[in-house]
C-alpha cells in the first residue's frame, strides 16, 4: 500500500530542514542538517521507506531535485553549506525538474496538477492560503541567505509546519484531480501524475499522431509553421454568405484584409444593430453589453450555444497545422467521434460514482482535453509542436462568421437580440415567434453542420458582457435549476483568482435573484472570511498605521477586512515601479482596516458594513439606471 506524505524543505546556508507529514498517521517528522545537529542518516532512512509517495507544492521543480542531487544520490553525511550550494544551482537552472525515469521517489506536485506553472495562472502557496481560507497566513520569517541563530531555526521549523498543514489542506481539495490522473495513467500506461489537464490532452494528441503518421516524437517535436501575414481570403470558409446590407457591408470590409501580429486590430469591426452592437475581432466575437436587467416576459429567454464549436470546426473544415499534415486532423476526428459516439453514450448507462463509471469518465475527459486545450488551444502556442496560427484563425474566425450568419437570420426575423459571444447568442421571443426561431435553428444547423444547444433563463443581469448572473430554468416546468455567475457576480472562484470580499457577490445574487435587500444580507452575514480582502506584495511594502508608529508588515500576502478600527493600510513603493521609492499610497482610501492573518473567533468583529454595501451599490446603480432608462424609452414609443 502506498504511503503518502506531505513534505517541504527550508534551505539556509547554516540550516537545512526536511519536514514530512504522514497522511495516515498525521505524524510530523523534522530532519535538520545544521551547525547544531546533523540528521543526514535519519533523513536518508526516511526517504528509503518502501512504497513512499511524496506530495508537495512545486516539489518537482525545487524540493525533489534538492533531495535527488544530495541525499538520494550520495548516501552520506551532508552539511548545510554543501546543500545550499546545490540549491543555488537549482535556482539558477532554467529547467530543474528531474526526468520521470530518473525519479527515485514518486511525486505528486499540486502546483503542476493545477497548472499553476502557467504564467497566466501563476499562484504561490501563500496566495492559496488566502483563497482557500487557511486559518493562518504566515510568510518565511527570514530572508534567503540569512545565517540563522538557534531561536530563528526553531521559528523556521514552526513556519514549515504551517506550510505542511496548508499543503495538506490543498491536497484534500485536489483529490479528484489526483484520482483522475491515476485512472488516466493506468489507461495510457504512462505516468501523467505531474501533468496539467492541458498537457494530458496534448499527450493524447501526440501518441495519436505518432500512430497515424508513423513518425517518432523526435521527428516532429521541434517543428512549427510560421506566417508573416494572414490573408482573410485564406481563412474565411466558402460557406459564408450574408443577406442584409449591414452584414454584407461588414463582410466586404474584412474579406480582403491582410493582418499580422503588429496590426491585428486591423480586422476589428463593429456591427451596430438597433438593439445591440457586436464586436468582431480575431480573438472572438462579443456584444458591447451595457449594464441591464433582462427578465423573461415574452415566453422564451434563451441562449443558443454551439456545442464543441472549436473541435467540430477543425473536423468539419478539415483544418490541420501545415507541418503535421492531414494525419493530425484525422487524429482530432477520431478522438471527437470516439468520445461522442462511444464513451459518452456508455457513460449514460453506468451508475455514477462506481469504479467503472470513473474509469470511463476519466477516458472521455482526456479526449475532451485532447480536442480543446491540448489540441485547438495549442495551435496558437509557438512553444508547442502543433503551432500554426493560420490553422487557429481558420477555427476562430471561421466559427465567428458562421455565428454571425445565425445572428443575421434572427435579426432579419425581428427576434430580440440580448447578448452575443463567440459561440452563443441570447435571444428573447414569444410563443408566436417560436416556430420562426425553430426553423432558423434547424436550417442553420443543416447549413453549417454545427449542433446548437439551448439554455433557458428566467432572468439575466449584466454589468458587462463578461459580468453577469443568469437564473437558469427548466424549459418545460420553468423551475429554477441553478444560477450561473461570471465576473463581478462570481461567488466561488477558482483558487488562483482573487476571491476578496466574497460577501459582495453573495449579496448581489440574493438581491437580484431573491429580492433580498443588500443591507439585510450583509449585516446578517456571520462568516468573517467572506468580508476578507487579500493583497499580494509585489512592488511595494505594506504599512499599518496606529496611534503610535506605523507597523511594517513583512508578509508577502496579507488578509484584512474593512472595520471600524483606528488603523489604516498603506503601501510604500520600493522603487521597482515608476513611483518614487518610499512614496505612500492609501489602500481602500477613507476606510479603516483590521488585519486578519490568523483566524480568531469573535462575537463582534467590528466590521464596517457600509463599505460592503457601497461596493454592491457601485454595481447595482448602473444596472438599475440603464434598465429604467430602457423602460422609459420603451414607454415613450407608445
């Protein structure tokens, strides 16, 4: 039976610490190599336990390479200065991870699993302590390179235990992702435990392409297709045709354009319809939605969304990267039909949660990843073997133009257009108009070969096109199924995002969906974490003012809430930005704060509720103003 242990290392010139927490027994083990004790052999014995699996955060890139190049490579007594030199070498290496076949102790790296090595999702363990509501936010107490005294060594051990606890907490939030990788590894006969979701999908495409092309990985891993310019004539599908003057004028204005990376906005266009303005760009299609509240008063408030838009565009238009040839498209096609015609129907016959269900579900998920992030998503990445931007634009721009053909048909039929995005359109229509909409739906599907999926709404509240609440209902019974939140209204965000002052979207949801006053929700809410705000120290230091002298906050991540205290929060420039070094800037200007680094249960946290009420009103007022303005304009027509 595998023995999983959370682990973390702390490295200073005169102090090396390896700490472990056994997930079964909950015992914590510390091994120190320093100028006061040397537990090299005890650590070596711990590392050589049978069936040991180590779990960490960025351990593939840092912690494990240290162990691998020291105590696992040479089973002898080491001193902290020797280890510290190797640590510096690892830090200076561009790629420090040990190749899978050389790894001596299996690793589970939560940083890799969640794809936080992607610059767009980059997340530290300290930030996760804030977003996952860990009870104690604690930063490394001493700067890298410090020579520690005995008291400081003991404080570092205490700090490391806190990191073990927070890593363990995040491990339990990651169990489904870990189990998924175990199932995928067993299915593929290849260890993907250190792979992100996208990398799993990419690996499927790679082995599929190897099989279909007969080529070895080394023959195509470094190939790419580059283009200096992109001609719209090479991108636009032959099936694109418009009927109205406004859409034809738009189409004629773009079809002869040539663009590149430097003038990519050359193809940006606006289609200004009476009810809605739609922006067409190489990166996507969307309406310029203003704050508004849309209620289903006609009978149907519905989104028509293209199912599997990007994968099916690749398949139906026979798109592939030039350097890979048609075999790549055949691989995407086989994955698409295997998932849609074999795995998904099989999944519907199995009982959810059973071992067989989990295995089939894991398989259909890896093919979904191969089609989307691991396939289409890599067409635009110059770091990837599938790179060909022309192929990417054939998918995105071609799909956008087909969506515009659907929008035009709805526009010509006088169907009310509410909102538009790259793969969907929200419309509002009556029972009398249903047959017209149904015909447009079916005719467009037949023409484009896409499948449209319908979602029914009771109401949608927009602050922008990307910020909304939508109440989704059963189209027959009209019962509420669930609420969809995005942007300003998102309550439960992904862990790498900023989920500060969660009480605001909670109150907004209750206000718009349940008609509960903002003030009632906020003043009666008891979870202190929902009032907390997180900030990340980058180019400034944090200072907390008191009646005495300002307190410098050394932590890189801070957690606080707006209160009726007598303390204010400032940031002081450290000179890394254009601001003068030492320049002070108030944070949440005009309000006082209480730092909340460690959880404390209180009957009264002395919260300044009015601040959070004001934050809600900043979003509500433009929506209600614009909605009332629309109603006034509509009434004036009669």
